[in-house]
């Protein structure tokens, strides 16, 4: 797998989530143990719920661990330029309606932490990469083809509050 861009703050949040999930393992194991003691496992809703929680938790732990090895951690305070790239805040205008939109381009694993962000690996992010102010951008969305004009590009530092 190739490298996955992520901001320093996004990386810290992913590591924090991993540690929280790992710390919850004993609690989930205990819930399974207690539910198992109730008897017949075929009709034991508490047991099945605890096992499902354990499965989802372990899947998320595995996912995060596999991604961390491939992260390219970027300090957004060091970014600048005239072209759209990771970390850019972009203002666009819809060519048809005149509606303005603002996006921050982030990595795919951190867009959920920041309202108004879009992944650089998404179709929208891919269409924006490398564009400059004044460029026309055509983006295919579920309702069809939408054309935007790039109004501004700025680099405002971290888009996500720093993780503690």
C-alpha cells in the first residue's frame, strides 16, 4: 500500500483512538465472561451483543494499526503554495448556481474529525489537486457533472484541534 497523507493532529487522534480501543479490551472480555455464565449461549442477547462489540472493536484496532504504518504525517503549519494540495483550504464557486463552497483537503482517515473537509483521495479531492486560482474544475457527483471555479487557495495551519 502506498503512503496515506494525514495531518499531525489527525495522526494524534488516530493514535488516541487506538489506545482507547485497546484499553476497552478487558471491559469487553469481562462482559463476555459474565454473559457466558448466564447459561445457554444460543438465546443469550447479552453474550451476542458483547461478542459483536468485541468483533467491531478488534476490526477497528486492526484497521488503525495497518494504516498507521503507511501514514505520511504532515505538519500543516509548514504548508504553502499557489496550487491545491493536501492541507489547502479551497473556496469554489458553482458555475451554474453561483453557490460558494469551502473545503479543506485532508487525508481519508481524518475527514470525519473536521467539518467541511474532503479527502485528497476522494473524487472531489482528486479533481481539485494541482489546480490554481481561476481554474475550472469539473467534478462528477451523483446528480451529474458540476463545474466549479477556484476562487481562492489558502493554507491556514491545522484544520483539526490538536489532540491532547
